[in-house]
C-alpha cells in the first residue's frame, strides 16, 4: 500500500516530504525528475533535507505551516503558486501544501505543469475582458467630455450674442455662474447639475437681445411703458431656450424665464410663488441682485456692501427664498472672494 | 553584500512584470501576459559604493479572481506600489493595498509608481492628485517600462531608502 502511494505521488509530479524538525524534512517518495533541476544536491528517498536554500519562497509559507503542524488539529493549508527557474532559465511553476494528518506533519511540493498554464489562460481571458470594459468606460467618458465641450461652446456663443448690445460686463456674467455654482455645491447637488448651473446661470438675461436699443441702452430711469418692455426679456429668454433636451439648456430656460419671479408671487412674467419657481431660478434671483447692486452701472453707482446685504435681508421671504437667503449669508465670505477674483474692468 | 527583499504590488495589468524585465534585462514586450502567483528575480546594484542585492518579488495583481497572498510579503524591506496612470482605479487599488499592508511593515520603505507615462493621451491622474499625494509624503515615480523612463531611478531610489532604513535601525 505504502509503495503504491509513493508511486502515485511520484507519477503526479509531487514531492512528498515529512517534517521532522523545524526547517528539516525527510523525503518519503521517489522524487520527481524536476527536483534534480531545481536542487543542488538532488533528493533521494529517506534523505533528510532542508528546503530553504533551494526553495526559498517556502520560507514565507513555513510560519503558517508550522502553526498547523504544531497544532492538535488536522487539516491542510496551501501556498499559492510560484515560478522557480533552473540554471538553464527554464521556468517551473510550483505549489506547496502543508498537511497535518493522523498526527503526521507532511509537505507536498507539486509541479503544476499544464494546470498552471490553464489557470494562467483563464486569468488572462478574465483580465483582458476587464481591461476592455475599462477601456470602453474610458471611451464613454472621453466622448461625454467632448459633448460637454460642445455644450459649453454653445453656451459661450449664446452669451456673446446677448452681451453684444448690453452694458453688463463679462465679469458680471462669469460671477453669476460662479456664485450659483457655489450655492448648488452647498446644497449638495450632483456634480453634473453643479456644472450645469455654472454654465446656465450666465444666460439669465439672454432675452435682452429682443429688447430695443432705446430701452436697453437708456442711461436714465425707465418709465412705466419702458419697464414693461424691459420686463419682457425674461419671457423672450425663456422662449429662446425652451424645449431643449440638453439638461444644461433646459436649466438655462428655467433660469431665464424664472429669475425675476418673487417668492411672494409678485414677480414676473408668470407671478409664480414659493417652490413653484424652479430652484435654479431662485438661486440666480439672489446672486443677480447681490452682484448688480454691488456693481457700478451707467445709471447708478455701486451700493456699499452693508446696504446691499440689508436689502437682501429685508427681502427674505418676500422677494427671495428664505432658506436660500440664509445659505447665501453662510457663503458670503466665499461670495466676496469671487468678487475679488473677478472684478469689473474700469472704463 | 546586503540583500533586501522588495515586493511589487498593485492591480492587474499595471506593468509590474514589465518594470522588472526592463530593469533586469532591458526588454519590453507589448503583449500583456498575466502573472499567477509570484516570481522572484534578483539584481545587484551599487548605491553610494555599497553593493545591494535586490530580491524582486513580482506578485500577481489583485482583482476579483485573485487576493494578495500576505505570506509572500514576509521579510520585505521595500514595497513598490504600481499603478497604471491611464487607469484611475489602479491608483485607488495601490493606495488601498498600502493601507492594508503598512501596519505590518512599519519599518519598510514604500514608493508609488505611476507606470505607462508614455501614454499621455490616455493619462487619467491629474497634477492636483499628484501634488496631494506628494504632500502626503509619497515618493512618486512616473515610469514607462516601454521607454525605460525613470525605471533605473525608481529601483535606485528605493535601494537608497532601504539602506537608509538599515542605518537608522
């Protein structure tokens, strides 16, 4: 029986050893031929050997194996495959298994041969498939970025058109986008929506392209009829941007038509109130008034900051969404930074 | 001669084996060949007049099919965490491995490698991320196993770090 087992191990390309002391083993079965390639002394049945020199990878496995061999429990633990090279540079995939059976501490060293190649091929296929998936995701990401770039260019060109005749500065337009972005971030919006409002908010006054010069460019106060004409810019902007399937343009539509609505329903053009006014428009309503009052215009000097803030507070809950006004005041230091970083150009 | 064990760790297909091949035999193969288990190579280098025998343990990348065998790390003096600069997820994997391993090897030297720097058009790791990692104390090498960029430097610097650690301890 014993010799049958020994021949079996030998035919399976397995070196069977018994642990006799820490770091010392006895060869129990005729060693497979590969041991001659990988050991300096060669192994014989019954000889005592140390494996550390020839199979140094096993030194990382022995602490765990010793725990098993010295314990009272029976069982098996495996060491993952490793590649060992012989003197001619040929690679030998090996694996080890520590066994504690019937009180006997055993060690099997196995040449994996074809089974290693099969395992490698399986991993190769799986990993190549994962890499293809990664590459596909990257491609989707690249293309989305390209579409996004197109949307941004479209937004900038629309803004160029609206600024053509208007007195408002490019810096004001950019600040409106950045203030709105700041508020959206603080509200915990998704990155996509934060990005959308940064691009869409500057388009709030795009409808002014439809306002005649004698009203739009008038340096003094507007009379009642002129004010009625001017107020049409919200409706015109809304019409210009409505019906888009691009989320950023749809948001720009909501902002253009809704940024002069008031929380109390006394705004224009649709006298919406409270949360019926889209939140993006409620945000822009606040930051537009803050920036416009803080800036100099041909028809008015810049207001001192304390007066601007007092006005915003006074309009909390009437003109402006009260919760958003509170958030605005929490973010005031950062709002001031935006003004400092992007000042209006003089002259 | 001083001998030091170095483990190459990281996600799959980041170029661990290719970096070792470039360092040892100055060869690069374009075709990806996955590793299973571990393979050990040796190279002697001279650092500041000291001979250092580097035992380079190339461990299979970790993924859904393969978990890092912690026993292979025993006795390591240095770790090279390799990520592929064109795959953000591989950088996250390297940093995750670092969190897992560091407590067991407090004295070891760690360096971070962003490989495939030759593929600039697909590069995903931002300068901002690199600045933040460097501010965290990481020594980072932007390597290319294909062109050899920074490969020698990487192993030399790690060797120097390990020798300094030895003097300090």
